[in-house]
C-alpha cells in the first residue's frame, strides 16, 4: 500500500446497514494493512478548526518568558506547555524540533477514576484559548468514540466495548509548533520516527507537509489528507490490545527543504487514551494457534508511565 485510504464517517452513521458494514470492513482492513486512514465528515467544523489554529499560533508567538510560566513542574508535560527540545522519540538521542501545549480531560467530581487527572492550565494572554481548545477536544473525542465502535465491530466485539473506557478517558489534545529552522540540525528532525502510545490518534490537517508513514515494504510514504479530512492512526495500546492484528505504524515529521526552513509548521493531534485502569490484556478474539499471545498483561496507566519515561517527559 503506497497511499492512505480515505473513508467517510457518514457511512458508519448511516441507517443503511450495508453502508455501515462496508465502513467497518474498510476501516479494519486499512488498520491491519497500514494503520492509517484519512477521514471526512467528522464532527469538527471549519470555524472551530480555524479558531483553534489562530489561538495556538498566538500562544506560540508569545515571548519565551510568558510561555515558560505555563510549564508546571511535576505535571510531566501532561498539561500546559512543554518547551522546545524537551521530548525525543523512543530510541532517539536528539530531541525533536518542537514545542507543544496539552489540553486534557478535566477531573469530574462524581467519577472516581478521574481523580488522577490534572486540571487544565488557564492561559491569560489569549482570549478564549482554553474554551476553544476544549470545544475541539470534545468534537475529536466524539469522532474517536464512533471510530472505536467501528473497530469493535471489526474485532467481533460489542459495538460499545470501548465506550466505558473512552468516555471521559485520559485523552490529550496537543497543539504543536515546529519553529523555523535557523541552523543545520545535527541529526535532529521535527519529529523522529515513532509509534503513538495511545489507542488511536486523530490529527487535524497540518499547516505544511512533512508527515510520512512507513508501509510494510519499509518505504516512507507521504500522508497527505484532502482538505477538511482528519488523519487517523492506530496507537501502540490498540496494537497491544489486538495482539498485533491492528498495526501501530511508525511515522515521522521530516525537515523541509532548506529553502523552506524559514516556514514554521503547526499541527494538532488528539491522542485518544482510555481510562488509566483499562486492561490492555490481549483480546481472546485476537489469539489463536497461529497468533499466540505476544504481550504481558498491563493497564493503560502503567503502560503510559513506562512510555513517558522512555520519551523523556518523566525523569
């Protein structure tokens, strides 16, 4: 496969069972083959997308001393700001050429599982920054829940299998700024080759290109969605849960040609995490004589902690 398949969420939401069945099949096959799709007719509207990009560009344009007050010690980058050069992909010695912000799920008084969620950090300088970010968060969460229902059906599970774990899950919305490149990078790239930690990632269209995906032939292919489409990919948690049936594909963001170094890049992925107490034990439906169990049992919270240490956000 040398391209990212494009799917239409309206087919899954259709009252026509054949449309729904076709969406489930095509989504599952794409996630087995390459682990990526692009998706149209999701729940984000153009105005919300534009408002969010305006807000995050204004934030990243703030002086470093103003941004740095939102980098809170002890949060391990899970809320608020993380400065340039703080995160690297697993197995890479050089930090990625980026800075980012995290919006997360707010603690909910009557939900015990949310007691470990940190409140979001409120930005003073940008009007409606947090309100816009959380509206986008909820629309991406809604889109992700429907995609996980389709995945559940593909895996021969009840369609609501993931609902209890992902409603108010530990998801993260991460606006990223890749600043202009001013000097020759010493082996560093905007985002080193990596797999995502979570169940699925929903990526809003980036301001410039650079995202590449490695296919089964070990070829790097450009991931270029059509206008108004989201790029969706499988994360390591879902790969582990499905005993490698669904593929968490290695991807990266390469540096632009030298003549474009002066152009910054912005992108906004939504990392859909479950509740931290969700078991990631390989599903019995994905284990048989030809596909023995590959992973030890672990919870989503413990898996996340291990990976945050590996990428440098927990020392």
